[in-house]
C-alpha cells in the first residue's frame, strides 16, 4: 500500500548536501521547505538545482515550499551570546538598544513599536514560551519586566505576546516583499505566509506574487490567535492551510492546541483545501536515533485526523541524521494508515450541489471507487484540480495524477493519496493502451484489474475534465 500522507522536510545546514538530499528523497521526502529566514539567494538556487536533478534521476516529483520570514519579533544579541535569567529578577527589553549590547540586565528587540503594543501587567514570552516576563513599567522604548520564569536565553530568540495581544506590525515586511519576487524568480511551487492575521494579508501576497510572475500556490500559516479567530475567511482566501503549532501554541495556550489542530484540519478539508501539520513532530530526533512514544502518537493522530502532510523543521535542518528522521516518520505514517482505512460507504457532500463539471466527475469517481472493486484511479490533469477534489474523500484507492506539466506534478505532491506521473503528449500517450502499460510497468495494477480513468475531451484545457470510465487493464500487443 502506498503511503498516502506526505512528508515535508526543511532544508538546512544538515541537509543541504547532494547525497543527503538524495537519501531524504529515497527515504520518503515528498516536498522540501526552504526557510527564507535563513540563507541567501545563492544557497537557495543551489538547493533547488540539486532537488531538480535528484527528481529527474529518481523519476519522481519533489515539491518546493518557500517560507517567508514574516514579522517574527526577536530579541537582539548579547555581548557573550548567552545569559541566564534568574526568577524574580528585573530585566528590560528596549528597541533602541544596540544590536550586540545585551546583558544580564536587558536586551534589544528588533521591533521598534514593541513598547506601544504592550501594557503594564502583560505577559511577554521568550524562546517559544520557555521564559516568561511580566511588564512592570514602560519608559519610552524601554519595557521593564519582572522575570516570572527564567532560564537560559541566547541570541535572536523569538518573542510572543500571549492571550491575543494585538500587534500593530504588518504581516508583510520589506524583506518579505523582496522574497516574494525571489520566489517567483525561482519558480517555487508553494509560498508560505508567516503570521497572517486575516484574508487581506493573503490577498496582498497573492497580488504581489502574481504581479511578479509567480505560479505557485499560497500557504497560510495559522500561528497567531488573530488568524485562528479569522480561520473561516483565511481558508477561503488561501490555497493551503498550515497548522504552525509553535507560535500558535505559545499564544493560545498548549492545553487547547490539540483541539484547535483537529478543528483546523476538519474545516480545511471540508472546504476542499489541503492542510499541513507542522512543528516539533519529531523534535527529539534532532539528536536521538529514535522518536519518543509521544511523538509517534502525535504524528499518528495528525494522520488519522486527515492531514495532507506532516512537516519536519529543525529535525532535518540541523539534526544529526535527516534521512533517519524521514524514514522513522514514514514508518509511523504507514503504521497509522493501516488503522485509518475508510469505513462504510461514501456520504461526503451527499446533500450538496457541485459547482463545476470537473468537480462533479471527481466526486463521481471517488464514490465509484469506494463502492466498486478498482485498484487505482488515473486522472489525466492539466492543473491538478481534479486530483485535489478526489483527495478530499477518504479512500485507500491510490489516485495517480497523469500530467504533462512539471509544475502540476510538483503541486500534487502535497495532496493526500495523490501520486504524480509524468506524461509526454503524443498520440500514443493519450491512449488507454499507454496508460495500461504504464501502470503495469510500475506495478500499480495487474492484468484484469479494474481502474477508473478521468479526462477531458479537449487535451490542454485546464479544468476540462468531463468524463469518467471504468476500464479493465490489458497489456498491449507490440
């Protein structure tokens, strides 16, 4: 059985060599994430070049995600790189303090309006909530705090304001605007927007990206309480949703995070959009050869909830063995999927009207697949929209997106249960015999098996799928 849930791996110092990347693809990486918070254009170009070469060598598609840095508020740096904050001590944050002037008494922040966005009595969390400060006094740009929960603090750690404290900072920074142009230039497949608040952030990025010639899909990262409060409109405005559990958990509280994750997955799938679950899924494997039992349960629960993909961050960016992490995650996913097969008959959207012909064909194909004995669904597709609709319905039947376009092949790598196959357009490649030979050669079917084939009557027309047939696989006579 093919693994249905996809794996996204962040590329970093530990995984930016050709042999490592090749091993990660062989172990099961479906998409690579490039974090625009780190690195430079030259490094990005080299990583993409290697991934494209490996993709050709392995005859597989690898999607690429560029993740915008966004307005992540961070402290500046310390004179000695790291300090220890003791409980009950005073400590200040000051946007006017020089970059490397931090000490045991205070540190700079990279957000000049910080003192205007907090009030006396507010909590300020540092380093993903590991350190907690309480605001006691505000003097100009300086915020004087009381250390409620101390610990080790090093350079450039993140700052969060919990309980929904509003920030006046824009979601799209000057750096993001430059990186949007770069993502378009590099022909990125997915562009992730950090710290979105509402649909206007999505619309602005989409406008800038399209204006720059970008063709990739937009990912909205849900990591602020404002984003969660505007979840419905964000799902409608974006192409993909990511549950970014690090900052979201810090802001909204870890006690509610699991419930919110399940709600985001459910709502996103219901609106026919893909969803990604991210952050600390196998964090212990940064240094450990095996995941913890809690991490195994975490990944399994996301899989059983229907997430399209699970994402690795530091585990593959700086971890000791990125290939082993992907192998372990793939094993856990396959284990979870064995116990998560669809039960009973299809009832998905049974009372809803469909809006387009290709959507109707996709729904008919999946209803048939779940009620009739077929081994595979083959969707001839230009844009990948028909396989996306198909993938919203729970099924153990694999969906093969047969496309002549590399960008569509890379796009569907994110969709749960969808597997891209390349197609060179010619008279034979559009025949049933060619499709039979292809899936027989790859071992996806045997002679006599039934498959479902969907396609359009006019090849080359995006959104033109208008037919579905059930076919018996036969080997062609050459």
